[in-house]
């Protein structure tokens, strides 16, 4: 379980790092709509094929590890990691997967002439900020798993 959990976390955090870099390089749609659409498609693919499966693997493997290991039932660090992991999962839908896929679809419609490109108003700073927050919480999860700080042990 630990191996799967670790591999999922590596994929998830790597995907978020890629998204931050791409958001820093993407042009405004008014400057180059075709390049904007290509980069949005790439970001959508990263979210669909790397980020989301890695996020799911991390959460499922972590939950199974807690379920099968009774020592983790009363470990404060494991429960803190569980709570923040659920927040990362929820935030992954709301702040990463949904907006990235919507932006990719919108850009594709603009290139196809189905919508006016002037209606596309991306806010790259907000998107990057949301991903940075998620990366921070995911990093705290890694720190909790590696160092296993002694929080109060809960009674069985």
C-alpha cells in the first residue's frame, strides 16, 4: 500500500508542477489562439491522464493502508494526513480538474469558430495560486508521512 500511495503522490505532485510551469508559459488567447488552445489541450491531458488517476491512487491506497493497519487508527499524524488528503481530493476536483478541462474545451471551441475568442478571459494567476495551495497541502501530507510527528495518540 505504501508503495502505491507514494507512486500516486509522485504522479500527482509532478502533474501539478507541470501545470504550474505551463500556466507560466501560456500566451493570452488574444496573442496566439492556436498556441493557447494547444497548451490548454496539453494541460487538460495532464489533468485527465496523470493528475486525476494519481490523485485517486493516492487517496485509495492511503485509505486502505489506514484500514488494514490498526496502529494507524490511533496515530494522530495519520488522521491529520487523512483529513488533509480528503481536502486535496476535493480541491483537485474544484480547483484543478474542472477548470482545466473547461478551459481546454472552451479553447477548442474558439479555434473551431464556435465561440468568439474575445470571450475567453483566463486568469492564470488564480489558477497557479490554486495549484500552489494544493502543492503546499500535498507537501504537508508528505512531511506527515515521512516524519510521523507525535500528535496525541487517540484511545482505541
